[in-house]
């Protein structure tokens, strides 16, 4: 859709938040030994990945609500 120019603001927002989540989890996987050393827990990278998931969902919802409020105010 993005290549043919059919992407919407909503789609771009979801894509951006998804990309942030993916890079966050890849960072956790790549540096899991350093994260485990920092927190003193071998599975700390999984907890940090969950934090990235919750954060990206929260950010995406906030941005989408902001966009819908802006489009409603412009329509009136």
C-alpha cells in the first residue's frame, strides 16, 4: 500500500510503532548478555521486551486517539 501511495496516516502510525517494537526487541535479543549482567537476572531481556511491547501499544493508541481527535475537529 505504501509503494502505490495508498497508505493512510493511521497505517503509517501503526507501522511506525510496530517498527519501534521490532527494533526494541532485536536490541534486547542482541544485547541479552549485557542486559542480564546489568539487572543480575538471566531472563531480564524478556522482561525488557515486554516493556517495549507495552510501550509501543500505549504509544500507538495515544497517537491514534490524537489523530482521530484532530480529524474530528477538522470535520466540524
